[in-house]
């Protein structure tokens, strides 16, 4: 039994065949005379159809909008298939050389633009983004996106996504109101999109607290830690005393002890931790002291 759907499909096919027959007839008649050529030039229209503007609009505006989108080179269907095979070989054969060859500059340029936007909109997280979002991490996400899935990362509240846009295309001809389109192979375009929430401006006191955490603990403070210390400051507890509290905190003690065990194979001697805590207050950061221990004669003698 014929279904309604099959009847509709056959009806559309018949209409397209009729349109095509009319177009061919028009072309045959019009090309036979110079007058026909003039009429044809004014009555026929060839054009290219693609969903690319809709795809690009969606990448900017969907999922809440405010996305900044960076595109790589657009790839033909043949190029995309060849590249997909090449990238698949990165996992087992070429150690990432294919991904690097195609997308190294794209990853580098994307990272530069991303950092620029972060500096303008969320300066408090710039150092963390620089540390956690590397070129190699971007290249790895690009490689994973060739499996057809969008890859997402979140770093310090910044959303970061890598994917591959697919554009449908067709070549169309319209003559005297009759239109027919012939699909052409899809094209593909890798993209990176990200958005950074604009953070409130940071006052001098907050900036000092952030600096204490970076210098003494080698990390960013959480928003709850900043709020707690700002509340203490507003209630009369000076920042200088809070600076000393952080320098002599249990977390600093644990980290210094960890450096001794990691690089020297022993616990710190008596007075060593207090000496290094005082060094923090005198301007020698925790990271600098880690390097001091790592490169000390005692550490070198153990290698």
C-alpha cells in the first residue's frame, strides 16, 4: 500500500523534473537567437546556497550568547576526510605531528586572542589562564573534535569550546520563476569559541590579598577566601597582619616540608621552616624558594 509520505516524495520529484524540463527548454529556445540571449541574461539567475551564515550566527549566539569565535581554514570534503585519517594516526603513529602541522598557527593565534580578551574582561584570572590553557591543550582539543564532537573546557570560570562546523551547499538556477538546486559536497571548518564573564573591578586591598596568595602559596585565592579576608579587613584586622598569617600558615608549612622531601629526601631541619617563612615576608616567594631547594648542592648530589 502506498503511504502519504511516498506519494508526497513522488509528487515533489515530478515537480522538480518538470521544472528542470522547463529550464532546459527555455535555455534551448533562448540560446537559438540573439534576442533570446538578451532575454536569458535578464531572466535567469544562478546562485550558491549555503547554511554557513546560520551556523556562524548560532556559534555566536546560542547557549546564552556572547561567544567569541575564531575560525581555522575552511576544508573541502576531500581535505577533511584526508585530514581526519591523518589526525587519527597521531594517536598511534606520528605523535601529534599531523595536528601540529595543520593547526599549530591556529592554536597560537587563538591563544593570543583569548588572553587579550581575558586581560580586558577578567584581569584577575589572566595568570591562571596562562598557566592552565596551553597551546598543546588547544591542539589536543582540536584533535579530539575531529571525532565529530565539540570539546569543552572550563578554566577559572572561562568557557572554552573546540568543534568543527559543517556547511551544507548547493548550486541553484532560477529561470522565469522556476528554481532547481543541486546539492554539492559539504565543507568543514574547525573553530574555537570562548566567552569570559566580566568580573567586578578589583580594589587595591583585594589585589594585595591576591598577591599574598600568589607569592606565599603559589596559587590563586578562591572567591570565598578573598571575601573572608576582605570582611576581616573591614572589621579592623589589618592587611599586614593577614599577610603574616598567610606566610606562617599550615599550608605554607606543608608545602615547604614537601619541597624538602621531594628534592632532598628528608624532613627540614629544626628552624628551617621558620627561616623560609620569614624569607617570604622579606620578598622571597615560595616558588623562588622551591627552586632554591631544587638546585641546592645537597639536591644536586642526590641526582
